[in-house]
C-alpha cells in the first residue's frame, strides 16, 4: 500500500499542527509522499503566509520597503522550527529570497516560497527527502501545466525515492521560471504526485471531516458525505461547494486512485471518499445540495421559433460576442431562456438586447434578475422514481416558487432556479425532505 498525503495550510499553520501531521504520517508506513501547503491561518483573523508573500512582493516591485514584511514571514517559519525543536536555519534561503525580491523576479516565485520553505521544514521534521517541485512539476513555455512531461520526469524520480516531501502549488517553466497553479493549487500537486507514484490512495488532509451534504452556513450541522463520485463532485464544486480545488480530480480520474478528504484535527473521522464509480449505495437519495445566487434570465419569445433553423445559435452568438458565459438554457416551443451571471451581464445588458433584436427579430424579450440556481446532485436519483416529485413538493410546501427546472439526461443532477430571497429557504426544504426525514 502506497499513499500520497497532502496537508492544507491550516494543518501546517503552527508547530502544534505540524506535530499532529507528524503523528498522522508516522501512524502508517504507507504514507510515503507528502505534499505540504504553506502555513495557513492559526486563528480566524490571522493571515496566510501566501497572502503575506504576495503583499511583501507587491511592496518590493513598487520599490517600497519590504524587509520588515519578509522578517515577519521568517518569524512565522522560525516559530514552527523552534516549536518542533529542529536544528534547522532558513537564513540562507531567506537571503536568496530577499535578493530575488529585490530583482523583482516574479509574483509566482514570491508566492511559491510559502510551500518551498514549509517543505524544507517538513522534510527535516520527518527525515524524508526534499524534492523541489521546480524540478519535477513542469510547465511549458506558455505557462501551461505539462502533464505528460511532468508524469515522465516525476515518476522516474520517485522510482528511486522511498519517502519524500514535494511542496505543493508550484513548478517551473523550461527556462526555470517559477510558475504556480491558481489559489488552492497544492491539491493539484497532490493529484499529480499520486498519479506519478501510482499510489493506492490520495489522502487530502484539511480542517473539516470531508464534504458536507449542504452548506453549514445554511443548515446547522449538516451530515457529511461518505462517498462521492468524481462526476457528482464536479457538479457540486461547480455550484459552489469548496473543499478541494476544482481541477484536482483531473490528473487521477482515469487512474482509479481514490481521494480521501480527512480532518487533521479529527484523524479518526472517516471523511469523504472520492471515487470514479462505486457500488456503495448512498445513504440518502441525494449526495449533496449546492447553489449560487446572482443570476439573471433573458427570455426570448418568437412565434414559430422552433422551426427557424439556427435560431439558438444566432442568440448564443450574441452572448459569445459580448464575452458572456451561459449557465443554463431551458427552452419551450416559442421561447428560449438564457441564464447568465448577473454581474457579467449587467454592464453589457443593452448591447446584448440590441444584438438579439438584430440577430433574430424576436416578438419580445423579458429580463429577470436576482435569481439563484440550486443543484440537487446524486447518483442515487438514477432510475429512482419520484425524486423530482419530492423536490417540487418540498419546495411548494416551503412556499418557494420554481422559476426554472433543468435535469440532465445523466439523471445525476436536477437544477432548479428560484428567486434569490427564496434561496436559503429552498435549500432547507430540500435538506429536510431528503436527509432529515430521509424519504
Ligand atoms: N498556499 C496556496 C494558497 O494559499 C496554495 C494552497 O494552499 O494550496 O492558495
């Protein structure tokens, strides 16, 4: 058994957290490859080291004083080193960083030092080999992640390394320039290492015991999700559920490597298992509920629309020309509705309307704003009759008017559109019927 273990920033924010992490890693021989984030928040209004680095570098490029800020970052690391009683100095590393900041070497380089330095401490603490991600996580000349090359180089390197720490979040372009993934990108590094080392499991350690069925800001103490498929996860994360970086499943989804989301502060909790497919029956009909507010709808009406070839394409072209992405597109015989993000649409509204008039000469166009979309996701809905019935009766009982319905043919996902002010009420009604009363 071989595992990659990735630890998020809050799991590595202090010496105390490092000790918990050390205990977790030492508890299982199989935890051979470790991917650390930079130190995160120690308390709720603390600052993440990554944010400190961005700010410090921001001062450096404006030729403002940045040394004090860099010293404050160094103090964060020294607090960890001292708390762990390690015989380690990062003075030489900080000298190089100071010099490079002075040369305005790059924002990505600056941010990446958070993981780089934490990786050095982690390797020393565990007695594992340190592998600089710049040598094994590779980007092309244009700055795009090069998955094939990385896999070739990294898998070769790991063949001969029994135990290693590989910092998350960054890699390098062919000329050595440091490049980072988007924020939260250490999750991606974890997946990339999991694939290259062909591990049996990718454990992603964070500060919650897995995914929750619904947003805890809306539902008090929601149940957690025991097992979720990659597809379900995509649907839920797209709709706003955040625990894992959205792209983290791509490197391993074809490799059959499951991801286990675990809690560093409660290691015996099972967490959530993310898998390609599972024959485990979900406990409830639905796996999760997620949603987003702030949508607008544009309803276009024209008699005989359905027989006009190219009608939809012409309408969609107007949105494309204005750089607006489309979320959903329910349609009727003589109507089509396009749902978009209100913030993206508002500023271009009149241009879009004029464009639609010119393109398809509709009978009327109606706009509606302040809408929310809620996705009810679950493999358990497949071939199970009555799920939609339950969704709509729950919403009706909660006095929520449904503005739009969209069910994909995969039967994995039902999306309903409601008014923003009904959003929370709708989620509570759905949670209640599928989880609390469990029917
Ligand atoms: N430290 C980086 C961030 O704060 C990357 C990560 O934690 O995954 O976004």
